[in-house]
């Protein structure tokens, strides 16, 4: 049986081919054979949110037209800084992204789209197009593809359940009935998989909060490595599916970086990998490869400006504080969850584990290939996913262009085996992440030439980000709100759906 036949994606299973091979003819064939009555175009606008355009299928000729040429939309309502007098854009479907809508009462096929200008060229300010350029320039410079996977953390906010209470900060990998809303998570994972999301696993996270008449249960869904553009698309669709299922269950679902001071916030950690000829290139001679260390150097060098893409609301900086397993220092290390860049376990020495756990396993069992990644830990659910991954691509490319990237990385390496006094001294000397949106805007302004190099990011997009981040005027916000519980609560509620 082919891999496509057992795919959760209904189109893949029906057509017996991977999504990357879908054609217009394939989509029409599926639509006709499965009673599909609507087509929905989906696309990421300037605010990072998934937008929708619905089509009723009038006849096959009309279906062919929208699949062949897309449709026009008002760009000035979807993107800032577009002149309303000349704002028409095209949205054109990308066949490989098609999936059956999991919610529509009318059988519907959804397709992600790209934006195009009146002259037929890609719309340069589109987040997805910026990421596509970033991937292309990274490969030209390094010779590697840039792959990524996201760890999507979120809270489910529901009425307090008196049965099987759980202690605060004790929810990590807990099972029901103590972990609440496992069924919602499982339903979402199934729907995300059907929509093409390549999921690694899901689990209950550490956060559990009880306040007033409500309780808040933290969850996580982690994905498998994919080319950065595909990874961003999957996460955007996953956030939409999770929010929609939360609405169906009658509970609030929040990706906000912080929903209660003193409790675990929600991050959006990204694991990254360099790939060449289909193989992970993060390891050489049993250790981290030179290309991997160059990418790490780039991440660290641009860490302060990357918060402008990954931490975009004032409550983002309530999460980036000490003692919360969220980074504040710009450094890297192996298996160190307080570091900004973490090198997690990668199955480098996994050969004997399965045999030890299963004594009857054949001696000639197939070797386990390493799956080494490098994790960047500062971003949160307020991130514009496509822009943030584009920023990571740009930063990694800079690592390949630096004069001495390996030496730079070595200076910011933290070895967890050092003594407490040595760690404290090193901790005080390490550079820090910004403490506010305002400070992030300043860092982006200083580094904008890096992001605008090779025309990856446009000046319009950089200017818009800087303007929005500065508009919060959140300098010294933690100090200003210290002890003012009602004002903090109001701010958290303002950005609950970020």
C-alpha cells in the first residue's frame, strides 16, 4: 500500500498521490466524485490571520475558471499601506495545499492561495511571498534547504471542573481525567492531519491555572520538520482549526504569550534543520556540524531584532522573564531549556535503546537515523508565523556570511556542567533580549538592512512593523503595572486572542 493511500489527507488517499503532485485535473476529479459543492480560498493577510473567500460551484466551467485564474480581492483591506485607488490583487490557488473542510455543513474543498499583482508578478509584501524569497536566498548562499517545525502551545479556558483537580504547573504530559480537554486536542489533531498538517505528537503541557469560576489547561501540538513555507502554512491552518473547534466546544482557546502572571506562558518554539539532497545535515563526525553552528551564530546575532517578528504584543514580554523556562539571555547550549537556542536530543545513539527495551528484537534491526534539530525558543503565539520564519531564514543566512561564525557561536555557548558561581558570572555577561515591543522596534530599525538585503523583506513591511510595535509605547511596562492587578488583567484580556 502506498504512503499516499494511508494519508490522513482525504485527497491524497483518494488520488493515491502526495499533495505536492496535485493538479487542477486531480482537484476537479475529487470534487466531482465526492459531491463537493463549495470551494473556499484561504490566504494569509497583513495581520497574519487566515482569510476566507467562499465559492459555490455553479458548473464545471466556473470551477475550472476559479481554479485556473483565481479571483481578485481588495488589497487595501487586507494589507496596510496600499493605495486604495490601485489596490486590486489576485488570489491564486496552490493546488498542493487543498484539503476537505472539516467544519462546513456544505461539503467544501479549501485551498491556500498566493497573492499576485495586476501585472501578474507576486505581491512583494505578502508574508508568504517574503518567506519564499527568504528560503530561496538562504539556499543560494548556503546550499541547504531551511526546514522548520513549530511547537504550538495554547490554553483552553473553561468553567471550573470540580472533578479530578490538578495542581498548578503540574500538567506536563498528564493524562485524562486529570488533564482536561484531551478529547478536544485529539479532534483538532485529526482535523489538522486531514488538512495536510504533518503532526509529530500532542500532549498536555505544564500550565494549569484556576481562578474565580474558570480553569485554564495548557496543551501543545508539535509538528514534523517541513520546508519553512510548508511549516508556516501548516501552523496557520492549525491555529484556525484549533480556534474553530474551541468555538464548537464552547470554550475559549488562546495562543496568547501570557494569560496569568506567575504561571507558565505559551511559546511558539521553532526547531530548525538544514537539509541537502533530502538528508538532515545537522550532524558530522558524531557532533553538531559546522553548517548547523553557522546557523546558530546567525540566530544569536539577530536574536534581538527577531523579537520584532516573534513577540509582537506587550504581554509577550511578561513571558520573557527569569525562572519561567523562557529565554532572556542570548546564548545556546545542549539540552538547556533556559537558553535562547537549544540543541535537543537527536537520536544520535539510539541504536541499542529499542533492543534493550525489546530483548527479542532482531540483531540486524534497521539503524535509527538521527533527527537533529536546533530549537529557537523566544517566539510566542503573537508571531506572524510566515514573517518570523522568514526572519529566521535571513538570520541563518547571515550566519553563513559572517567572518567567524564558529568563533562567535563559541563565545555565546553555555555549558551546563559549569559551577553555579561560574554560571552566575556568565549569565550577567550575556546579552539580553529586548524587554518591550518598543525596544524590539528599535532593534529592528538598527538591523533592517540585514532583512532588506536581497529584497527579502520590503521597506514597507519593515516600516509597518516598527510603527505598530512603537504604537504600544510599552517601555518599562512591567514596572509601571507592578502591583496593579486589574490593569494587568485588562491588558491580558486585550491580547487574549492576539
